[in-house]
C-alpha cells in the first residue's frame, strides 16, 4: 500500500492538499483531483478499483484518468514523497 514518506507533512487547505517535504523544504500542492487520487492510492491496493472510482467521480475518459493517475504516482515515488510498502 502507498503511504506518505515519514519526512513529508500533509495539510488539508480548502479542499486541496499541501505536502511539505521536510528534507528539501519544498511544498507541493494538489487540486481536488490530485487530492482524490492520492487519497485513493493511500486507501486502496487495487489500481483498477481506483481508476473505476475516479472515472465515476470525475467527468473524464478512463484512459486520461489512468494516465494522469499513473503519472502522479510515479512522480511522487520518484521525488520520495510517497513509498510503496509492497515493494
């Protein structure tokens, strides 16, 4: 399961998420869609269920949601903001 790295602080502000990487001092902001993607990724193990949930909640084609979700998760992993406990 995906979780925030221990060095990352999370703050919810007006429906958005702000992450602070304490090791670099850099803030990252996520809009409503990014917030929801991150919440689902941290709460569910099944990527297909996450994609189906997002497709049902947002007015966008599945392939675009899948691409954006995979890009977001890969980016957060590469920056060390999240970790995957299953790897």
